[in-house]
């Protein structure tokens, strides 16, 4: 099997490992794209870059019920030698097709042996080819400490996928993975290495959940997400809506609606960027523990705390402004800055600062706002527009 044949096989398997927004759409585009190994990744400061997204191998001894590469599934398998994969990446990089590498793998044999092959690939890029660009390197569940430390020394970002929010839910998906010892412990090791050696892994550590595969609720996912941010210092948590695979144990299960993935990203944004507490997020959940597919979680939280509103935009603090639907960190900062020079007296002023007035109008107050103007804002509210603490050991059970 030549390198191009191997690439087609592993690229088809790699597309399900998503570390970015809108996973369902990304997979649809990958299915249609002949260069499906090129992944458009959004940058933290805006814009995007092209990553070579590939597996070291799609051979795997794990039995994850949601995964296209699960053991025993009849599909073509391929494996890259480290020098092959490094050479292939550099060829694509010289042609300016890709700017960075996103390297994952199935677990072929022992996790440490597989991960060492991945590390060898990146070390060849760094040392032989003097590649200084971006590398996102996956850590294998169950890999040894030496492998985790080595990964942190060569990669810009590391990650290990939890896939399910609790040990109970992961057991429904795999009989061979251990959430505590095999996954969370590796996260802690990576965090320890980063804390001890300043400058390593500048883009931080992330993880991913497969949403809807194990019957988990949004409350389960969000509580674990909050605990991971507090206790392990993860940079990001990503969500991938479950899509059933033909000839898999979950073949007959309905796919997860992409909107559920979207709502989780909105709620996670409130938790990570806006500083909402887990208790506040609970206000957006139904009695069954799920977010509404029809309503924005920030809007639901605001409506369930009517005693907090309307907020006086000329007097409210930054944290109070962030609780207003339609006001995000940037627009809240602009409001605070503008108030040092003049008072705010119109919705048009707020619109120019980036406030979504039709969402914020019925939750704010300022001198000069007419009752009619605020009522029109209330009537124009749109629920389905994107909006901007228990311990980890406790939530993982």
C-alpha cells in the first residue's frame, strides 16, 4: 500500500475527531471534499488556518461503540511509519496546502507504543525538517507518564477525548476504557507538566464529548465541563453530535440534532467566557436536565431571574451587564468605557457598541428610554439566535 492509499483510508477515519465548532457540518464538508485531510480550524483571535488532520493509524484495539475505528469492525486499515507521515506533511506544507498538524490515532497494541510513534513523527518534523509551526497532538488513554511529558514538549496543544461525562456513561460505550485512571489521570499529568515547565503547550489542553451516544443529559456534560475548567485548567471543551455508524452497536440509534451541540457551545461559552456559575446554568435546563433546542440558554436564564432586571446601563457593573441577553464581553467593556465620558441615553448608542438591542431592550433601563421603544424590543426578541460546582471526582461517578 503506497502513501496516497494510506492517506485516503486514515483521512476517512480521522474526520470524526473534531476539535472545533459545528462538528456535524465539518463532517459533511469532509465527506464531500477530496482533500478531506485538510481541516479548517478557527483561531482563538479570529480567522482560520488549514491543518493536516490525520491518524497515525486507524487500527484500534478499543471497542468504543460510537467509533468508526472500533475493534472488530470490517473496514480497511492502514498505518504510517513516523518518517512517512512527517514527509507527507512537509510535502503538503511546502505546497502551502496546510500550515499545521492535527495528529490523532487509533490504539494499535499498547497505548504507550502508539503514542510514541506519534511523538516520533512530531520530533522528526521539529528536528529533521525544522518545522516550528502549530501541532495539535492527541494523547492516548492509558499511555505512560513519559509519553504525556514528551507530547507536552513537542506540541502546541494536547488533548485526550473523554467522550462521555461520567464513568457510568463511558461504560455504556466501551468496556476497555477507564475514565479515572486511563483518561482523567492523563489530563492531570499534562496539566502538571505545563504547570512545572513554563512555555510548554502554549495553546493549552482540550477534550471532546460525543453528545448523545451514552444517554447523558446536558446537565451531566456541563457539570463535568465546569469541573474540568476549575480543577484541571483545560483551555477548551468541544462537543460532537453523535452520528450512528453502519455495522456498529449503535447503528439503530437516532443521530443527535446539531442544535443540541450548538446549545451546549452557547452554555459552555457562558461558563468559560462570561463567568456564569454552574448554578446559573441550571436555570437554563429542563426538569430532565437538558437545554432547550428552541431557546437560547442565556435568554432562559435571564427570564427565570426577573428580579435582576431591568439593569441600569449607566450604573451596572461589568458582571451585571454580562447577564443581559444581547450584551457580551466586548460590548460590556465598551459600555463601561463610554460611561467614563458620557451617559448612555439611546438604543442606537448601544447598537454602535455591538449590543443586540432587540435582545437586550426588555432587560435594560436608561434615562430617556421610552416605554414604546422598550416594548418594541420585547416583541422582537429572538430565542434561537446564538448568544455569546461540584468537584470533578463528584461529577464523574
